[in-house]
């Protein structure tokens, strides 16, 4: 970034913020400022919180270091090519839209809005919304929609929605996900589970452990329809998609040694941690720091096939089972 000038917030509308740093955030001080809209052109840092009627971001590099709330719409233009970072939680009374074509948007914490549309975005927390559309995105937490959820070429922790559609090649970080209606799957769709993948070793650039790897899910065989009954006697039908009952090798792997929990926890809590951590390599050196920038770059490399995760060999001999459980 070039040298940034400090600006004072005091106008009804902030239009064309560029090459500046806002020290105290963008918060209303009088009722007339509740309807204030903000437009960011690029090369901007906002240190404090943001409250606006609408927030439009033309391009990066742009960084919001505190929570952001907009009453109507938060919009990152799809022509943005430079990095836009939201370090803390983002919420909107209506829409969060960051459907960028070639740039990257990083959300360090949760997103909560009625409508969420993201492309080429990383979310360190979870997404909560009514209608959610994701394309080529990484979400370390869960994706929870109260109406519809559409995903194409994504990596998510888990998901739950009444109506789910899935396309492309996607990944689950945890063993199970849910929908109310049977999931609609486009032809050629593949869903892999990474619960037993050695992401820690791949992040460090080391060889993956034996009996680790990704699991290709069979969306017919791995689906189970369950009837849940609440205290009032009402029935709720849920479709679950899980690898827990199919992979015997899951009990032969050592999840603690995979170090995935360190990687994913740092990805989810990176903006809340008081210090920066790294993973220990086998030769005693350290991996790249566990920052959201580094973790997001690594997980996108996995999602886009630039880092290859081995396939899990789930063929387990009877002797191995007897030794384990005998």
C-alpha cells in the first residue's frame, strides 16, 4: 500500500474513500447519519466498526479490522481484483454480495444476512442466511440456510438447509451434513470428505500419513433419511450425508496426529487470537504462520486441485481389526 492519509468521518454520505485510513471507524453520531451510505474505491483501512445503510466496495486492497453491519446491502463489485478483508463478523439486514470473478474476499468470522451470494471467497466462521449461493468458496465453519442453499465447487465444514443443490467438485471438512429435502445433485458432481485427510502435513509440505486421505462420498449410499421427534411430538424429516458408517479405517487413523484441528481452529479463530501460531515440522522447523491469509491460500489450493490430497485406502484386513479391537 502507498502512504495512507487519515480521514475524519462526518459527512452524511462517504463516497469515494481511497488511499486513506479511518482510525475511529464509521459509526453514526446522530440520527441523520443512520441512513449514511459508504463507498470504498480501494487502498483503504477502516480500524473501527462500521454501521451504514449500504456499503459498496469497488476494489481492494481494502481491510475492515472490526465488525461491519449494513442495513440494506454490503456489495463487493464483481470486477474487484485486489484483496478485500473483513477481519471480524459481517451482518446485513438484507444482502451480503461478493460475487467476484478474479479477486479474493476474506471474511475472518461469521456472516449473517437474509441473502448471501459469494464467489472466490473465504469464510473463517459460519454463514447464516435465508437463501445462500456459493461458488468456488471455502467456509471453515458451517453453512446454514433457512430456505435454499446452492453450492458449486466449494469446501465447507458442514451444511444444513431445507433445499440443497450441489454441483462441481466439492469437499466437506467434517463427517456429516444435512438437508430436509433430498439433495439435488447436478450430473458429474463429486463430493469428497476431508475428515481423515492429513491437511496438517500438506500445509507443512510434508508427506501425508498412511491411512489418511479424502473419501469420495456416494450421495445415494451415504445418505440416510431420519425422522426426528421433538418434545411436542412433532416429526421432522432430515436427510444426513455421512461417511461415519462406511469407513472402517476411521478407527485406525489417529486424528490428533493429523493436526487438522490446529489448522482449522486457527482458520476460524485467527482474528481472535492474541498471537500467531505455526505447525512444527518433522525436522524441527516451523510451517508458514497460521494466518487467515496463509490458511485460505492453502485451502483454495486444495479446492482448486493445485494441492492434491491422497485417496483414503479403506481396505482393512481382518488381522488389523482383530489387533485393534481384540
